């Protein structure tokens, strides 16, 4: 078992197929919720890569669709691995 310095729970993961009629609005709600969680996290302040992580959060905040969001999220997960931060999503 890993020794996590931080744990971030992003809640339920977004699945565009769940929101066929309102996929854009559902995505925006999900994106904004994840951004809010990351901005409020101690990890953002404590990370050895806080500048890069802050840039990723800004990029995430400006993402226009799930593909852009996922690309940025990949970078966030890379930093999380380096910082020993567990980022969880899903139920």
C-alpha cells in the first residue's frame, strides 16, 4: 500500500453518454466542480510542482470539451504520481 501525502476525491467521473441531451452543460458542471476541488486542495499549495499544477488547473478551467479536459487531467495525474497524491474519481 502506498503512503499518500494527499488524497483528492473528485467524486463521480463524467461520462458524456449519460447526458446525451445536455452533454455540454453536464460537462461544464463537472469541469467546474473538479477545478473548484483542485483549487481548494492543500495539494495545490504543497506540491513540488505547484506552478505547473496551477497551470494545469487554469487549462482545465478553460477546457471546452471532455477531450481537452481529459488531456489536461492526464498531466494532473502525472504530477499526482510524482507527488504521491492519490486522485480518485468515481463512486
